[in-house]
C-alpha cells in the first residue's frame, strides 16, 4: 500500500499506537520489532483491544482477505513516512531541539512559554528517537500553531534521520558535551552529529532560523550560513541575562537587546546549569511575540518532573534529585553547582555514567578528582565504574546495596545530591532518605 492510501486510512483513525496493550477505540496499530519482541505477533490482539486497523510487515500474521490488516515492507519505515507525509500536509511550524544536556528541560520551558500565546504540540517525556519523533508528529492537528520536537542521538547520523522526518523550520542545539561516547566515538563525533540539525536547516531553504547560545564556542563554530537569533551573557545579543541567585532555586534576570527593560525571574529549577535553558525559552518566546510578562509567568510557574533537577524535602533531609541521566558534562555541572550551594551538611550519592566507551575510566576519575577539591562531608559511590577509580569513599555495587546501608544508617538534616545514569536506578533510594 502506498503512503497516500495509508494516509487516508490514518485520517479515519483516532490515533496511532505501537503498543497492543494500549489501543484506543478506532486507532491505527503499527507493528514494530525490537531485539526481544515482534509486534506482528500482537496485531490480532491490537484489533481485539480496539484498533481499527493493524499495519504489519510479515504477511503470515495477516489473515487472507481481512481488510483490517495492512501489509507493508517495513513497519518502522512506514511509520516514519506516514509522519513525514502528515507533517507536510499540515505545514505546521516546527522547532527542532537537540543537545547533549538540557534538551528535555529546555523543550518543557520553551513549550510552557509558547503555550502562553499559542496552541503548542511538544514531545511527551523523552520520546525523541526514530519511533518517538514520528509518533509526536502524528499527534499534530490543524489546531496546533507550533510544534516543539525533541531529537535525541547516540550514534552518528541519528539527528540526520530525525530531521528528515520532522523537517523543522527552526532549530536549537542546547549544548554539546561528553555523552554516548561509546556510540559517537569521540567528542568531535558528538559535535558533528548534533550539528546535523544545523546542516539540515542550512540545506533546507532561505530563512531557516536557529536559536544559539552564543557563549558556547562549539556552537558558534558550526553555525555558519544560518540566520542566528542569539542569547547569552553579552548585552548586544538578541536576549542577554545573568544568574542572580541559586540557593536553592535558580533566579536570573534578562533583557532584550541593550536598551530592553530588565526582568527578574524566580524559577523552581535547581542549578545554575539550567540558566541557559531558561534563557533559550525567553529568547524563543520573544522571537514568537509572547509578551514579556507572560514569559516570566511561565518560567516562574514551571515545576520540573521525572527526577530532573527536582528539589524534594522529606521529613529528614532536603534532596536534589537529578537521577534521570548522567554524563561527564552534566555530572560535573551538577557537582559544581552543589558545591556552591549553601547548606550546613552536604551529602552526595553518585551513580556510574554509562556509554562512555574507552573514555569511561578517565572520565570517572576526573569526577573523583573534582570531588576531592570540594571537600564534601559524605559521598556514596554506586556502580562498578566509580568503584574502579582511585578514591577514598564508600562504594556500593548497586542501588540495592545503598538502600541496605541507608536502612541501617539513615542520614538526617542533610542536603543530598542524587545523580547518576538512569540504569543505576538511583531513584529507588529516594524513599529511604
């Protein structure tokens, strides 16, 4: 079946799903494959659970003559083609966002600001890969004025693939840092891959615009030939600003151009490292004509979720929870920020940083060396990578071992930073603090 015919069927359906356990009435089920599952095998279950049609790429799972089954060559490619076709039909203005750190928080802040004046579709959670991006695009309707589409990458070419599906009109790279080095091969590989967003916009058409953190030399170097809307610390930029407080929440001021009025914003974000993310949201809000007072309101009211720079006060301690992800850049930023914060008793629970390949041992040792400079009162290391470094701190095999220790010796009256890769599952220790 060609994509035009499939699109007509899609238009009659209520939504697209790839999960046979979650099939709203009248939905279009697309059978995807993974390392340990074959969605084709669940097509009949999807139809039983409410889907109107099931798209499969193995004919053996489609009963002969049953019009509820649609056979294609490759279900993932069909999902991507359908999403791109839908995006082109609607013509909605799309902002593509990627970056090593901060892209999900920046996406959320941008969307909060833009939603003050527009009907905005934005990526749910971190559905930012070759499946998540098309599923986001297929949620677009004629009611949306703008879409903010997050794009993640762990290998060269990942962003190139995603921009060709989403075809963004605008782009922002939050930053480039040392993450997924095992997949990228080097820091230069990270820069090149994130820069695939710029490459696409450069090729696409005149008038494509990027929003660029001008304090970042790596981004300036690869942004040639593009219309640049700048933000950072220098007054002559489109939007400039500076941090004014960080105990514990980030406060900052901003203004548009040299002559603009200075605005003060008190956020509910932890960490100076979130300042560029907030300033990016200000910049995009101003570019799209959102009133300054509404920008300030959106940023002040935004509350972080999903273990990203969250502050949580328990009966015994104050927690800074940043346990969703970790790489050398974000880990160093979190520890540096924590070092500057005012608290009588500071404690860290740090988990391994995954997917660093040949640089893993060196990068974990750099973190340990920096910890020594900060003189924290209590540090707990979690995982085999930190355990293998030269250090003088107690080390634990996994989160379960940490929990066992906390049950015997529960800390009290501490400010505690919890930071590590999601796979270390440090979020499980929170209830014991």
